[in-house]
C-alpha cells in the first residue's frame, strides 16, 4: 500500500526505499509538501518528486538509478569541436528562473509538464537558499540551453535540461561536469535512463548502491562559495 505523507509534518520520515512499487517503477509515497526541508530530506534519501497538475505530490526512487561520476563524462569528438569553436558560452546561477521555465515548456509528444507552478516556486526557493543551481548556455546574448538541479555535499542531483539549439544542453552538461570535478563532487544523479545521458557517460546502478553512495558523499562538505566565485568562468 502506498504511504501518504502528512503535508503539515515535514519531519515525518519517508518509507524504506525497498518498499517502492515495481509498477510504476519506484513510486514510493504521495502527499507531503514541497517545503525546502521535505525536498532536501528526499534528495538526501535518494527520492525525488514527480507529478503533473491535478495529481497529489508523488515521490519516486526508481531501480536501477542512472548516475555519472563527473570525472567520467564522455565528450565526443564532435562535441569537443563545438566547445572548442566557442559557439556557446556558459554561466552558473545567472538565470535560474529562465532555465526552469524553459525546462517546464511542453515538449513534442507530451500533453503537459511535470514542472508545475508549485514545483517552480519550490525550486526557486531552494535556489534563493543556495541549494539549487542552474547552468546557462548562451549563443551571444540568447539563452539557448541549460539545466538545473540540487547540490548536497559532493552530490549534484540533476533535475531537467533543455536545448533550443543543437548540442546546447550537452555543452552545458560538459561544463557542469568539468566544474564539479574541480570542486571535488563525486556523483551526479541522473535519475532514470536516457540515451542522451548514456551518450555522455552515465551508467545505471542498483537503488541500494545509490543509497550507499549518498550516505558517503552527501555528508562531505563542499564550498557553496564555489558556485558564486566561478559563476562567470565560461
């Protein structure tokens, strides 16, 4: 039976990850809130929210989990060429609201979006508190790609990316990996398998292994100042 979380009690623990449903894969709980406390607790446990308008908040922990170590990112020859041609420039935390709004746009073949107004508000709050971050990809002065996610310890939890021009999101992801590696981040959570992420070097591990890595890396300290200090690097 699915666990329902009290929306007025953000200290209520999530159920054990191994109690998640197999169909739909990884559905663990419903209800609760999108407060910073609840969201950070979820990510720290290996859980993320995903739901559409008209649904309750749904919490997921799929098995297997797609992850990438920043140092293991695969940059193809064609992508290296795009980066070296300086076709795009990248920044960090310069246009978080624009990035999440672009990510929320309905995609081809979709009827709606899971990045609802309540989700946007919740992640903008996390951004204000210094927990959420965005990577922007620019062509001249036009925002053409980007991604956003949550940083806890030495783990970056990727949430969504968008691309309006060829290779723009791949360039942003490559720069993110390079910077995270310099900051000694150990893991990027990519959530579920996609061919796009697999082409960049992401692999799948079991939910249990993922939880163990979170126990190790989320407790390690990284400097929040790094995101500010290097925001104009690219």
